[in-house]
C-alpha cells in the first residue's frame, strides 16, 4: 500500500504506510526537538522530559501506563536524540486506538509529580554515571563536544548531574509548551493500519495540541578540536573526525557512500588494512552524521596503548590513499549496502514508521524509494574521491580519545598532514 499523509488543523502531520499482510502496527509520535533545542541551562531536559512522560498523567499512574499497554501484549518506549524525540508503541492492529490514547495522554497530560520527578532525576543520575564509566560511549560525547564547542549540538544528550538535578516541574512544562507544537510533530504508523481511522483518532486525541510556532534555534557550525582524557584502561578509545555535510546538501549521499567505502564493513579499506592485515584492533569503522545545517565524518576504533600511534597514522594513511584511488567496485559495493538497508527498512514496521516520520520532519514529505535509489546511483568514484579530498582540507580535524593515550598523536600533528590549522584543544 502507498504512504498516505494528512495534516491536521493543529499542524500535526499524520503519515501511514499500510502493510496489510501483518498482524501488528508500529506507531508513535515524533517531535522535532532534541538536545540541540536546549539552552545551556536546559542541557538534558529533553531526555528528562522523555522519561517523565511515562511517570503518570491525571488519568493514569505510571504503573497503569505500563499495565495497560502490556495487558494487550504491546510495547511502549521512547528515545531522545540531538534533533528529535520519539514516543512509540508496537501493538496488534486491534489495539491502535489504545496505543494512541496512551501516547496522547502522556504527551499532553503528564502531571510531573514531584516525588516521581525526584526519583527520575536520581535514575538519570545513575544513567549519566554509567555513561561516564563506559569509555566506548563517552568518547562520542567528547567527539561531539570537540567538533561543536560551545554549541547546543555539542552537548551530551543526557546533560549533567548538575543540570538535571536543577530542573523543576515548571521547567519541564515550559520546555514542553515551547517545543512540542503541531508543526514540529508527526504521528506515524506502519503495519496493519487504516489511514483514515488513525487520522480520526488523532483529531480526537490531540484536539488540544498547541498549534503555535516553535521557537527558532541557533545554527550549528563545525569547528573541530581535541578532547582527551588519560585513564587506566586496557584500551584507548579513539574517534577521529572531519567536517561532514547537512542532510539537505547535494553531497549528503556522497558522504554516506564515502563512509561506507572507507570503513563501512569487513570489506572496507580501514577494516582490511587495520584489522585484517595489521591486527591493530578488533573493530574499526567510519560513519557520517548529517544534521539540518552541518555534519560530521568520523572513524572509530579502540586499541592497546602500544598500537595507538600506528593506528591513528594508518587511518590517516588510508584516508589519503583513498583520495584518487576509489574504484568502481568499491562504490558499487557501498551502493548495494545502502540499497539493501533501505529495502530492509520496508520489512520492519517499527523501522519504517521511524523512517517516514523523520522524512516528514526533515523534508516535509515522504521520500519515495525510487528517489532515494536515484540519488545513490548518481554517486561516482570521482565524486567520492573529491568529497574526501575536500573534507580533509576544509577545516581542522577533530580528535577524541580516552584511556592510555600518551602515544596518540596530538591534533596539530594530525592537522599538519592535510595542511590545515588545528582548533584549540580541550
């Protein structure tokens, strides 16, 4: 079945992809507000709000929210990212009305009980502590901060213990009222679902949803930089990065394919050279993250203290070697991986609901599969090579490292490889 889209008077977009052969439906509410929507004093409030949404409304207690969805065999969850927050459920098709009623309830009528709020602040404090004790995760917070210093996009999604413990119920309500508005909200469903039925339910359940325009957000800009922390660990966690591109940019798909060619799988250049030929680490991969106004390209690996220097130098060698030598076979393999990923998304109602919701939030429309494949097919080895060449000389690189890192090259040495000036270290 085709994707169907309806905009409600409040500005909320309802989008569905019917899969009549399934017995279940994945549905949720996606809001275009995340950690980059926060002021410095609000860092972590998006994530706290996501937690508190499940802690009771005037109609349901926290226990009743959990019991009602699980009484019908359903699942309920949520997630906070840099640019959006999602609240979603997976239920049998006959329970869509219940799931949407619960989602509408928690997003519009949460009571933010002081006892529940205090308890959840403590829980998130434990979550922050766990992240600080997990260097393979923490290094990505370091990486984001070093790449985007002093900007909302560079702050950790979880916030800090200091900011989170300071939030009041009034602060949560203020943030919710400012950012959870119709033009920023998508109700998406995939699986066994009737579009008109979901639209009617949304009109009823979200009748009072605010239609006011959301506040503007400051643009982000990649700066580059370095953040390091010496720790007594068995391995050094290292992420090396360069400026990327916005998901609106013409070369966004080229950046995705460049990341795949360089370190997107076991056949990639980095995996073959660093893992297979040299045995410098267990895992190495590259990635590209696009945002609405910027992006970042990175390589992640972990290795022992004695191999840290050669791992970074070999990574830089492989990036330099790739410029001008990208083959048709490598690009064809990367394209096949991207196409397969798109097609596999169509087989998962949860993944499909999330995909079309994000497309609406980002592009204001569903992007047909044929259009996505056309963009993939248009990428050539020359475009990939040119992208990498431009990437390494356009701005200071970014380096994040945690562990036994005395031998990890400093940022100025890495920047000098490509003739750029390093940003300041942290």
